C-alpha cells in the first residue's frame, strides 16, 4: 500500500470527524434553544398561576361579600314591620314628635 492510497482513508476519517462535530454543534444549539423556550414557558406559567391566584382571591372575597345580599329584601321588609310596630307602641303624646 502506497502513501497515496492511505491518504483517502485519513481524509475520510477527518471528514467523518468534521461531520460528527457539526452534528454535535447542531445538537447543542437545538438543546440551548429548547432550554430557552422551556424557560420562557415556565415564566409564562408562573405569571398565569399568579394571576389566577389573584383572580381566585378576588372572586372568593366577592362571593363572601355578596353571599347574603338575597336577605336584604327580607331585612328591609322586617325593618318596616318593626318600625310600624314601634309606632303603634309609642305613647300617643310622643307620636306627634318627629
């Protein structure tokens, strides 16, 4: 085997190694891009979670503050009845006072 015949094998190994390093580089770039996208997604999820927690807290407070509003009509009616009863029980001398 002469020196010229051995040269293509060396070039083939060098070319394979070059392609291997290119493949590794592309894989590294893809891994970095995926990592960056996953981090962006994680940050977005955290923001959404925080917003949902605030919304849930406000909704819960609103529900607590309005859970008995249906009683207001009944309370108004009972208050009117109580006022009328107090007027009936007031002595006649005090009824003319405002």
